[in-house]
């Protein structure tokens, strides 16, 4: 696995924080590279070492957040005896908790590419998982309908959680999501894993 220079990570994190802060007072169109670097206390030279321009920074940030989220949630499952990547709910929601500001920004109206890109990644991963479950999904709605339903439900729950200022603990929300899935959809919903979560000792709030 390619190692990422910690300096690059720190630079991007400072720019993300600056973007969030600036968007509290002005529109995305009004935010320039100069404003970003001043707010992040970085030089423009440092910025241009990593990004071609503001648009490149925004695109890279969107892609990085999606990749970071899936990396944080990665777990190996074997629903049919063959290993396949799953999505561990508790670590996934803890990632959102830790990166709530940038995720809220990217889910906002200024970033029309992010939400479809995120949905596409979820749907791709969940469809891959579904191929391990063909016998279990017989006599159920088509897989694409199940995938659309589950992805829409999960992302809608995350959006509402952010809008409600994260009123529930990540572990509680993870269990609640799985509890709300109907028995017919549970084979496919197994991709949203509770691996590593002690469901008997979860409190609602911190």
C-alpha cells in the first residue's frame, strides 16, 4: 500500500477546515485560493504543490473523503464462504462524527458532484456483495431495487443525523439502522456490518 506523506494529510486537513470556516460567511464562488491559504495559514506555494487550482482541490477533497470513509469502514465478510468487502457501520459513523464539518459541507448545495459520487460508490460496493447472495435473494425484489432502497435509507439517516447535530451515539445509530431493516432485506443488508459492536451494551447518547 502506498504511504501518504503526513505533511500532505496535514495540509489537506487545514484546507478542509478553512473551507468549512469560510463557507459560514460567503459562497463557494467567493472563496479564492488566496482566501483558503490565508485562513489555513499556508502559503500559496504550498497549495500549488498539491493542487492545480481551487477546482482541483475541491475534486480531490471529495474523492479523498469518500475513500477515507470506505477505508475506515472496511471489513471482510464471508456470507457465502468467499471473502468479500463489507461496510462496518460503527466505524463508518465514527468517521462521520470525526469529520462532520467537511462531510456536511460536501453534502450541501454547493457540491453537486459529491452526493451522486457517494451514492455510486455505495451502490457499486453493495452490488458486488449481492453477487455472493444469489440463492438467498430469490423471490425478492430485483437486486437493484434493494440496493437503491438500502443506500437511500442509510444516506438519508446520515444526513438527518448531521442535521440533528449528531444527537445519537454512532454505535446506537448503527444498531438502530440494522433493526429497522425488514427480514426480507436482511441478507443484503448484512453488508452494513455490526462486526465488532457489542449490541448489548450500547447506550443511546454519550
